[in-house]
């Protein structure tokens, strides 16, 4: 990219992203997170999934390091991502890396949410340290996603979960989609720096998916879906008809983007003081509780956003239980401390 064009993209980036004040992730929380889940070489470790690493984790790690203002850790995570994960010819990330296998990349297919998180993490780094180099690194990833990982579904632009395995023709129900791949806070930023793609139309597709799900027995989407007519959708053929560990991110992304919060109510109906649960979306029955602190905070934050109930004291600080729970915990605490302090019992100035 030419220097002038890079500078203009970076200026656009700063205008599109909300202002980020000093880190609201405490040093103690961040130290605990890094010690538990980030290796010396910058590998983000999924402790609940056999200690593997994946593009999603590397992206979350970049985001959180930028939000925590920790540039050395950010650089370590980026270095591992760039050298170990960005091995595909298209410039996207292989999704799965296993420490005890040779080769360590055990599935070179991409996961598009991981690619989006990596790009967005780089953009957060660009903003945190006023360094356009990071936005230069993000731009080709975003462009590749926009030109190769979007697919038409019933006339709408939808996110293809990966390059392989998700395209089905209309007779087979159309493409397989994952509602949790709609990371809503990314779309306005992507639209600013890559205006060739109608990223806000992509965002609208995600909201349409959630509205369609309200017509189902459970009122919430399965983790893996196919669209089925103008007002409905169903679990994708060949996948469990479950809302689970993928789907619990959907309300997190809605709340962090402060977007269409009326769509939270169906998720809230399935939550309680002990957190969330896997749900069979065809029968509306709970299958398995999802109760670590980070997951309980999702339920508690919905309660606060919807009716003003304060977050319980024990959830107001991140607990390093497992990688995924701790990650969602920090993402929500970052949002609450910046934008919803009353939920934490703090009076707004």
C-alpha cells in the first residue's frame, strides 16, 4: 500500500472506532489471564479444548492485549499468529494448531470469525498505540474476507464460516451459517476502511437471522443453521440442533456493539442465576448447564441491560477458570466498565 493511502486508511480507522480511554482491564486481571492462557511465544491456549490454539483465540488475544494496553504481549501474540497460523495462500489463518502434533497445523481450513477477530485486534492495536502499521496488516485480511468469505443466502450477504465444507446448493438447504460469526462491533470499522464491501448489509443479515430465530420453538438460533424461507431458519442438516458454546457469544456481541438490544430477550429467557445452558432448539429443552463465571456474567449483563439489575459482586472481577470463560468475562467487563458502570454499582460522573 502506498504511504499516502495507508495514512488515509488509518485516519478513517480512527474516525470509525469509538474512543478508547485508559485500560479498564485491571493489571491483576490481565496478569492472571496472560499467565493462564498466553505462552511465552504468544500462543493463546484453549485450556478447555486440549490446550490447542486456534485463530479465534489468537484474535481474542490481540483484542484483549490492545484493550489492556500491553504492547509486548500484543506483539508476541501477533508474532505467533503471523508465523504459525497465517500459512494459507489466501492470507487467512489456518484455524487449528496443536502442540503435540507434527505438523502442528492440523486443519488448514480457515474459520472466518477467527480471521475477523485477528483483523479487528490489529485495528485495536493501531488505535491503542497510534500505529498505522497494524492497520496495514489488517487491511488485506479484511479485503480477503470480504471478497472470498461472503456468500449470498436468500439474497442477503452472509458470512461463510470457512472456505471449505459450508457451501450447499439450494436443494440441500443452502449454505451452512453460524450466527456467532457476526461480530457486530467490527462491521462499522470494516466498512470505513474497506468501503467496496457493504459491511453494514452483512451486519443486517446477522440481525435478520436473530429475528427469524424468534419464530422457532426456542426463540434463539442453533449454533449451525440454514435459512428456510423469508421468516424462518432451522438447524443445519448434519449438525446437532443445539444452541451452545458458539451461540453464547451472540448476546456478548450484541451488547458490546450496543445494537438491537431487544433481540436479547429470547436469550435471557434461557438464562438464570447459574448462567446459560445448551438448548435443543427443536424442543426448547435444556441439555447441559454452562455455568463458569464468564458465562454467568453474560446472563447477569443481559439482566442489567434489560431491567437494570446490578451485576453480582463475585462477577465484577475476572476469574481465570478456563480460556473461553475468562475471555468472554474480560470482553464484557471491558464493555461494562466503559459504557455501563451503573451495572457494576458505580455512579456515572
